DNA sequence: GTCTATATACCGATAGAC
DNA sequence: GTCTATCGGTATATAGAC
C-alpha cells in the first residue's frame, strides 16, 4: 500500500472539538448550569478554541478571563456557567484533549504485520495528527507545569504512553531480527523528540516551507538509517 | 584525542552567574540604585537564581514578585533597586543569559581540521553546557513568548544561530566528501531537536539514570549513521 | 441562559522611614 | 541599601437583574 498522504489522513480523521466538548458536558451535567445540551456544547467549543488560541499566543497564565470573555464573545458570568475556576478550565482541556488524542492514535493505528511498515505508519500518524492539532499539542506541552499535581501526573503518563507505542514496535523489530537496536528506550526517546519538534517549532518549518509529509519522510529516513540492517 | 568527559568540561568551563550579573551591573550603573558593586552583584546573583528556580517550577508569569521576595530574602522595595519592572527582569535574564551561552560555546569550540571530529565536539559541547545550565536553557525556551517583540526576535535568532553552527559543519562535510547529506537544513533541525530534548525532558532522563555522556554519544551515533558513508 | 455590577484579594510598583 | 506600608489597578469569582 502506498504511504498515506496528509490530505488522506485529514479527510479520514475528523478531529472534532465538538465531540470532545460533548463528552465533557455529559460527564459533568451536574456541575454545568446550562441545561440545553446543544447550547452548552456550542459555547464550550467556542470557549475551548478561544482558550487554546490565546494561550498559545500569550500563555494560559497571562490570559485573563476578561481576555477570554472578549475573544469568545461570552461575558464573565456566562463563562462561569461552564467551568468552576480558571484552573478547572485548564484541567478540562488538558485531560479531555489528551485522551481524545490517545483515542485517535489508537483508532488510526492499523494492524500491520510488517514491523517496518508499522513503525513508518506510527511516525506518520503521530506527525499528521500533531499537524492537525498543532495548537493543542503545543498547549499540552507548554501548560503542563500550570496544572496541579494530579493532572501533571496524567500529562507525564501521556508523554510516556506515546513513547511506549514507539518502543513496543522497536522491541518487536529487534526480536524478529528486522531491526538492530542497541538501546531501545533511547531510540524511542529521540524519535519522539524529533516528532515533537514539528509542533514546538512550527514557525520555523512554516517559514521554510517544509510540509508535514516531507518532515515525516525525513524522520523515517533518519530512524531507519539508524536501526535497519546495513545492506 | 580522547572524547571529552562531562567532568573535564565542567572543570574547564566556569559558568559564572556572578560574571553575568557583573556584566549587567557595569552596563547599567545608572539605572541601578545600589552603588557598591560587590553588594549589587551578590544580590543580583541571588535574584537571578531565585527567578530561574521559581520560573522553572511555576512559570515566570505565575511567579509574583512577592514569591521572588520570599525566595530571595530581599524585600519588594529592595528588588526594585535592581530592575525597573518585572518585564525588565525577564529581559535581563534572557538577553544576558543567551549571550553568555553563545560566548561559552564560541570559546569552547576548538579549531579542528577533521570535520567529523568537529561535529562530534560541537554536539558534546552543546549538550554538556545545557546540562550545566539546564534550568537556564529550559527558562530560555519556555519564557520566550512572554518577552516583548524586540527580545523575542533576539531569542529566535539565538535558536537559529545554534542550528547554523551545526549546519555549517554539515555543509563543510558534504563539500569535502566526508558526509553524504540530502537535506542539510532538516538534518541540522533534527540534531538540534535531539539535543534540546535533553533539557526539556530532564526529569525523564534523570529518572532513567541516563548520563549526559551516554546521551551525547547516542546522539552522535544516530547522526553519524545518517550522514556518514556506509562502509 | 446571559448579562452587568460588584465583592474580595492580590498584583506590580512606589514613597518614605530607618 | 533595605525595610514596611500603602497606592492604584486588575485579577478571579459571584450575586442578582433581566
């Protein structure tokens, strides 16, 4: 099968902020004063998008709720119908956002018998998703330290989980003789580091007109030159 | 010559916050109310160290000057004898810190005729320095967006400069036939990304007992497997 | 369900005592 | 040179009108 293009990926994967907000709403009906689901979800989408946008520009802490009120078009009072504190808003986005990402990654990691193909697919899928949700990924990384300890732990586990997905494949390849790897954990770490650079330095790659497909192929080339048997 | 150890490096490179603060003091005698140089420099060191420490924990924006007062042991009033605003304090640390880093890198990049050796030295030097000053590097990265535009530009240029140091060597190696590189700029980007991971994810590597020497050698191995002629 | 107006607390910054 | 006390402003959060 030909390598998946970003266009194909973004057509297939519907990253739905609405779905994410609906999940949050249904799990917290009792805490949210607004009782009409469609109204609540629509406003939640607005709030979450505005928060991500402002936070990526100035940082979540520097963003005041007056800024958020202006950007979202909702009054201060209305905002507090949807969350109980500013800290709570941060936790909601982090927690529900990260689990949405994990679900999408899981759903889009097809079963694949060839270990090398599997690795390539995972790298592409991660990168394409981080392109679709670049502001979210940036937000997750930059705002971890503003979370309370409980949610910080969840955030760290999410970092380790994505690394684990990589290292599991590396491990399989090492066992079946397809890869030669001296240090699986460090190999996984640097693959993750290279993938992360895509959304942490988006300004740089955009300025240089590097497409996510070019970048993905490059990361795959670097990785394979390191772990594949030299012929 | 044998590869330099971190111990050797940290013995040779005196990263002196005092020196950095003295530079700042001498350039801004007129703005600083405290006139005894040794008193001023001593307190500046305390202030800068406390700022870095608190900012890495909670973020510069979330750190109040009352927090800084408590951590440094100086009163609010005393703090304002050393800088004119909170924003000013951030700029001082970013600007003087980054130029100190650039100077140290320049001073410690020995002339070297062998391109491959040169590349290895640069990777090691960058990583060892980012280990010595890990909180500073973390601070530089995380607090860029809180800077005003002028200093943001300086910060971006600093990012591009270190990448340029790498790509210049890659270019030389490509020209003299020592390296085979398809895309020099992207190669430089991912080398930088791998180096950056060392201080962005310090908690992870510490937890796993990965030493900076091990990490440096690993990055070098990954890089060389990608750019050296296969034999 | 959303608004305006307001309560309360803490922010950065400064004045003036010592 | 450093302190305490306090300023005005703005932050989060809420109460009550509509």
